[in-house]
């Protein structure tokens, strides 16, 4: 298995290309690699302080991110701004 | 002099952000602490004119910041300038630096530190009852705490803002988790300081923190 760093780079590349399916798969693999390395809290969750006007939830468990990024275009855009540089 | 510290507490993100302010900032301030159900517009209207600094967390957007259950506290064009005139603002929320921050400055606020995009971080949901023990959240929220404490020490808005940015940089450099690192860099890119960079508030007494047992939070 590749390291979480390598999987993260694949995830970033997929974000840059705007490929939701590839980004979701890459993020899933990143989480698996991180788990194999023994990192992360017991229930890590990505949170934000946006209002309900957004199309995505304020708290998304990391394991749910691949599904949410495919369903919610605004969330995918947020992820691109966070990590797709 | 009461100090407005707005702390909604109704979901994981407000619980976490408010928890850090409760643990590290509240003990230095005179009440009025708008915690939980007290974080409403009427309480803000009552206390804000008497406060030299207004520290708020809560869900927000480009033109609004909200309190408990997303009740609107401040929205562009919908407040009395008396509530904001001469005050130093710290808005820990999403996107308030886009329109709300400039509107506060236009209406007489001394300075506004906010963010022009979402404020994001990774937290451990299992630590919702003791958010200040969350080391993942600390990477992002501790720089905010350091910046606010600098204001309370009497430093200028610019000095406090720089301290927060340096905190993100320092934590990102040593962070091994790529997602957390990206969140730190994202928050740093989106932090903005508006108004008078030399603005200061009355310095509060320095105390060794944490000096008291942590607050008790009921489970979400």
C-alpha cells in the first residue's frame, strides 16, 4: 500500500482535474493508508462554521467525505479550494 | 465593563469552537457571556454597546453571523451602529470578512478580524464533551486563542492577527496529517484584518491558564 502522503497527492491531482469520482476514490485510499499508519482520532470529522444556506453539512465524518463530495457540488468546490492547490 | 463573548452550542462545530473559547478566553473576561440559549440577538443588543471587544463564534455567511440555532445576531444593514462603534471584533465564522466585516467598519467598528471563506478544521467527534482536549482541533483553534489572548494582553489588532497567522504556519510545518495541514493553510489564506490595524482594547489581567477546572458540557 502507498503511504498516506502519496495517496494525498493523487487526491490533490484528482481535485485539480475536477474529477469527482477519482477524488472520492483517492480520498478513500488516503484514509485507508492513514489508518494503516495508525494516525487519526477515534471519530475524525471535518467541520465548518457555515450557515444552513450551504448545500453541505457542517460536520462530515472523514469516512463520509467520498460520498458527500460526489453528491454536493458546493462541497466538492470547497475541497478543491482547501486541498486542490 | 461587560465583554461580549458569543458562544453558541448546538452542534459539533459550534460546540468545538465555543469549547475552546470557554476554556481559554472566558476566564479572562468580565461577563456577559452569551453561551448556548443566551446567544440571541436581544442579549447582544443589550451588552454590545458596553463592550470594547466583541468576540463571536457561530455559523456565518458573507453578510451574517448567527448565534444559537442560527438565530441572526448581526447582518449587513440590520443593526444599530451604536452596537459596533469603536469596537474590536473577532469573528470566528465562515466568510464574514466578505461583506459583514466591511459593513461593520463602515458603521464605525474599530477593527474586524474574520475569514473570507469557510473556516474549517478536523475534530474528533468523540471529544464533543471535552473539545479542549482535542489535539486535532487544537492545531487550528489554538492560533485563534493565541490571537485573542494577545488582544486581551493589550496588543494591537495587527499584532494579534500576525500571531494567529504565525500559529497556523508553525502548526502546518510540523503537521503530518495532510488534511489538517491543508485546513491550516486554507484558514491562514482566508484570514483578513479590516479597519484600524493599531486598534487596542483595555488590557485584561494576565492569569495562568487553565486556572480552574474545565467547564462541564452536557453531551450533544
